[in-house]
C-alpha cells in the first residue's frame, strides 16, 4: 500500500519545512502514512515543481502547492 500523502520539496526551503510539520501532524492525527520526495534528486521533478514547492499530493493527485492548509488536508483525507 502506498502512502496517502506525498510532499515534494527540497532542502533549505522554509515553506517545505512548514509544510512538512503540518503534513506530519495531520497524518499522525489521522493515522495516515506520508512520504517526502526531494525534487533536487530528479531533474524532471525539479523542472515540473521547482517554482511551486512545496507541493502535496493526496492519493496520487495534486492537492496543494506553496502552503498546506491543515483543515483542507484533513478534509481531503477524511472525505
């Protein structure tokens, strides 16, 4: 089974740090698995998401970029 939430980001990104904390908290509260992908390790991902990070995906579909709204994320994971 794959993770329900995927966070695309890169090291040294303060918005990614903020998003990581929110994703971790919401997922822990709901018992949902999540993972993080460093876009600097993949040229195509860097081209695709370099100007939007952090980018979150829920169940394989793009959910948000730049900021993660915990209420909106929780709603997506419980509906």
